């Protein structure tokens, strides 16, 4: 499986009931992208992923209860506990202009509006208040909040994010 063509959207949790359903925890930004009869890849411990068809799903609180093709009983579903869930990037709905999925920031170069090259986005995580870019470069790590006051421009075609850092934001690592 070429993981460059996929994004991780969540994890399989415990079995639910006796008919092979599983609890699924989706990452917050991914809660609205699933559809019935969609192909999902489940992978555990860096093993080769296996394709499953999502037959149906429903929400139960903050978890999704999913029925996967070929998973017909509790024993089958228990084997999937802990698997990462991957979706082809081409299956992810296109967002409106100037909106991005968190995975789209990864690998972009980050520079300040003064031309200082900070490094490359290695990871992105949610904090509740706002999402945060983890930028690594020149032996330093910067945590850059994804907020309007900081992000000036995201140019995916050029592979670049321009930021206007708040006072003291870059000094934390000095």
C-alpha cells in the first residue's frame, strides 16, 4: 500500500454487539467524510493494510459504529481493535477556498513575512482552541497556531506557508 495516496482518518476501537460491528474514533476534522460502500484500509503495526468496504455506520455519542463487509461476528471484529483507518486522499471531499484539512499542511515549508525560513511542517495537532503546526528546521521546533492573526498565506502549489508571528512566538526556542 502506497501511504502517500492515503490519509489516516481514525482508529478502530472495541467490538460492538455480536454481529461484527466495531466502534470507530474519527479524528475531529474527518467526522463528515464517510459514506456507505466506501473503501477503507485498515492497518495495524505497520503491516500491509487490508481493504474493507464500509457497509453502514451510525453515530453513538462521539463514536461511530461501523459495519464492515466480511466482518460478520464478534470474533472477527475483535481482531480489528487498534487498527488505523486510512482513506484514499482522492475520496476526501474538496473544501472551500482557503480551507484545508490538517494533513494538507504537512510537508509545507514555513517562512515568516520577513523572509525567515523556519522549516517544514512535520505534524499538525488539535488543541481544542485551535490547531497547531509543528514546524521543524535548523535544529529547532516551532509550534505555530493556525489562527487568522498568524497565517498570512497558504500556497499549496508553491509548497509554502507564510506566517506573521505574534510577538515572542519564535523566541520560545531561544
